[in-house]
């Protein structure tokens, strides 16, 4: 299998995938999303998007303008149309990169998610803030690793926050704050199977993301937790996914996020699982035509 890794650099996860692919005898090429181009139709036979590759693995979507992001998604669709197997599929990446689209798809299918409101005007967001009990989590519509997430529980701070987002042309995305025991779960899924799961405990306060200082420990999930994680991955169409689950004070579980480009550095360490090897095996054995 000739594999392309689509990324914005050569960080730890890219290197880990290269290691695993090489160990399994698969040639692998790192391609920077920011350097790719394409034609319609391709100006030369065999030179379409990702021509010559059997499969492409999306490792990250680099930051860029709206046009650049849309074009990079177009590249994935074009490659898929040309017969290259893309993991995750373009539609799944499009869904998961957008928190609101993910949320409404999960909610429509009955998957439990926090009550969520997305607004373009600060006045509307302030009304939602009060309707959600005056205690919300404000998130970037696009983002990962907990960056840019804040908890707002004061009226004046809510107004200033919402106005700042509106004035910079952003979307005000807010969710009810769910009181929790200070930890959540990250469940790593490949093709309808849970590869590993870890418990992420907040270091200080309520944010559990490892990138924000959360502490990771191995966790054996229950049948109900497994079912919920696999259900969420199936709804958004992600064969490969990192699913974040949160339990409230009364024992009810919620899906916080489905990540179509999940990290696994902490997970692999605490669970002693070679996640990169499992991904490469899946691409080679099950995902390839």
C-alpha cells in the first residue's frame, strides 16, 4: 500500500504513523496540505489529487482562510472521486471540524449532547446565556485540544465575551455547563471497535484536556459507555475517531465531541497500545479497495 499522510508539518503523530507504516512494509509520503494543488479535469493523466497513492490519511487540517480550508476539503473530495481511499472520509472531516454541525447531527440521531446554541449576534447569545442558567461554556466553532474554550458564569463577562466574538466576525457557540466530577473520558475508535480509553482528570478547575494540563489514566469502559462512543462515531461517519464523553452529577452521559483527527500520544502511553500500528493495519487491511 502506498500511503499519503496529509498534514501541516512533521510532528509527533506524523512521525509515529511513519514509523508504524514502515514497520509494516508500506511506503509513506508526507504531504503538506498547504502545498497541494489540483485541476478539474487534471491537466495531465495520472496527476490528479493524490494520484499514485492507494490511500490518504488526514492527520491535521492546517489553519487558513475560509477559501483555503474549503479548497483543502475539495482536494479530499476530488481524491476520493478519483478512487483514493481517504481516512477519515471527506464528509466526516467536514462534519467534525464544525462543532455545531457535529452537535446537530448527534442530537438529531438521539445521541445525548449538551444543550447548545450558536449565534451571530451578542444580543441573541445573551438571551441564550440566561436561558441556559447563566453558566455556559463558550467554544470556538473550529478548534481542538481545548484551545479558546472558556466558562462564563457572570452577566457582564458574558456580554463582553459575546460582543468581542461578534465584532471579530466569529460565531458565538455556547453550551450549558454540565457539572461533572472533574474528569471525562476519551475513547479511541477504529472501525466500530474501541482500541483504548483513558480518563482525563482536570488539573485545576473544570477543563480536562491533556493539552490544557489534564492528567491521563487508563480506563476500562462499561458496555453502555462503549455503545455510546460507537454510536456517536457511526452517526458522523468516522471509522477513526476520538470520542469525548462526560458524566454529569446524576450519572447521565453526554457526548462532548467527535474528533475526526484525534491525537493519541497520551492514550498510547497510559494504555500501552500502539495506536499508530492499529491505524495503519486498518488502512491496509480493511480500508483499501
